[in-house]
C-alpha cells in the first residue's frame, strides 16, 4: 500500500505539466465562451432591421446612443461668426484643384465635454488653426475618425449633397467603436448644410469638380491614459476638389495585389472609418507605385479574397455558370467599409433588373479562372472620390492579369457612373440628393 501511494505520487509529479495544460485549456475555453458572449451583447449599435453581425449597412435614424452621452446639440442653437474681408481666401482656378489642397473660408465646430453635460452649441467660425493640449488623446492613441461627402453644383445652379445622412450614420458607428460620443445625425446634417450655404460660392460651377466635405471627430482630453476621451471636438472643413482623374487620363486602374499585406481582419475596425486604418496603408501604397501600379488591391485570407481597392469598395461583373450576367461585391463581413457608393450601386443595379446582384466573397483564383474562360467582364472600384473607377490590370504574384473592363460595349460600370453623376449634378431627380437652398 505504501509502495502504491509512492508510485501514485511519482506519476502525479511526472505528469503535473499535463494536468496544468488540461486545466488551462478548460479555463481558456470557458474564458473564450464568456468573451464571445460579452461580444455578442456589446454588438452595438445594431440596426433595427438586422441582427446579423457585421452584415449591417449604416442606416439613418437607427442610431442608439450611449446611455451616458449626455445632452445632444441642436442646429437651432448654432452661432455664426463670419470671416472678415481680410480673412477671405482667393478661389483657386478649377484646373489647379488637387485633392484637399485648398480650404474654404469657414468651418463648423462642436465641442463635447462630459463634465459640462455633453455636447455644446454648434458654431461656425472663420477657418482657423486648432489649439490643442500636447497630451490630447488624438495625438497619442489616434482617437480620431472622419467622413468624406461631396456637394455638387447642379445643372440648375442648386447645390446637392449626396446621401449625407448615410455618412452621419456611419460616423456614429465609428464614434461608438472609438469610445467617442455619438451625436444626433440629423442636427449635424443641418449644421453642415448651413456651413455649405455660407461658403456656397466655393462649390465649383462646373461638372468636372465638386466640394469635398470632411467632418472629423477627435478625442481632445488632455490625459495620457488609454481610455475613452471625456472631451471631444467635432469639426467640419470644406475643400473644392477637381476630377479624381486628370483630364486626358486614359485607361483604367492598375492594381498591386500582395497577400503579405492585410488591411483588415475579423473583429478589427476595417469596417469603421477611423484614421488609424489609413496610416498603415501609406507604405503599401508606395510599394504599389514602385511596381508601376496606381493602387493596392487588398487581399485577405489563404484563399486571397479581394476586399478593397485602395480606399474604394470593389465590384465584379461576370457571366455565371448558368450564362447569366451577375454583379458581385464582397459582403459586409467586417473586412470592408460599408461604402455609401457601394450601397447606391447595389440598389441601382437591383432596380435595373437585367443583372443579378450578389454580395459574396470574390477570390483571386476565381478571378484567374473567370479570365481564362473569358467570363470576367468588368472589375471596378467605388467610392465618393471617383464614384466608379474601372480596373484594367492586376499585378498578382509576379503575373500581370489584364482585365477587360474598358473593352465592354454594354458596360454596366459606365451605366452606373452616368446614373450616379446624373443624380449628383441634378440631371435626374432623386431622393438621394439633399438640396441646399
Ligand atoms: C477604405 C474605404 N473603402 C471604401 C470607401 C468608399 O466609401 P464611400 O462610397 O462611402 O465613399 C472609402 C471611402 O470613404 C474608404 O475609405
């Protein structure tokens, strides 16, 4: 008996590492289950119509605010301080417009301070520098997010903004994910509209240019803790911009696809428009240019899924197994930004009726196979900047893949581009155009 218990002790001592491993595994799986459960609960803000995780297009009027956000700001409280004659800037020549080079005379600012009860009154001021504490969280932990919207001078002279309520819905989702205060989207749209009407002469009088609107939200609390910012500043600046492609530009986009770089991953923030998603792409964009390409084609996973093109969503037109023309774009699975142009294209193509529309994964092996069989018709990027950008070539693992987008007679991307720009420049009456009088 004595010998037996000695033997038992020896065996326990010999195998104690296995026991520890076993206990750790159980602990770990319990923790994982708890974490997942917490994550499910924290999947905020949901859209009311859909409970599918990630598969959520930001929807206006469906934002749930954080409980402790405090008071909301109101457009009716806005104050305006106009720039003096000496502060007004000369308007640049339309041919000289580059992206984000010139700014208008005024800006919109709204401060948030939790200790003062929430959002303060919106104010329009002359365009000016910001004065911030060096410890402000935006400088250390990139507590920052932004949006990109455009205002167009219609053929009737009226100014139209394209679906701004969608951008504000997306901005609120990003604010929540960044620990920044959410806000009333409708009041923000009205405040921005007032800014645009004050600087309305900056909206170019041509169909080849527009006014870019850049709403921005930053954490300004002057403390170094990695925590949500108790103070924030939301501001909007305006910049007249020319055509994305210079006049005379021929051909489509050339893309550099290197699977060693990943833009977004499941559970990350790739589906939110925060500044910290963009800084890490700059080096890769330089590499694309060094390979003679315009943009990066972002791939994900072992099957090399196509996710985004530079800062655009991606679409493919192809003939499916049944000989039917299909428009396909990656789903909102957390790896891509829910683009407003993407959503508009899906809706317009569905209304068109003679093409099937599908949100599904596209992989590089699929692209190569369809090209070999002559069934890939078009590939294009979509976004506010260029609306629709046809793709002509992909540099992928040492191969140059020619994409016949520009060779299609009955081009879907051309039709979509024309319809969208007709809405934006007021040639087509449409509820997506928010008119500023
Ligand atoms: C990463 C990324 N993907 C896609 C888009 C296109 O989105 P939208 O159509 O709303 O401009 C943008 C631009 O906002 C972007 O930054």
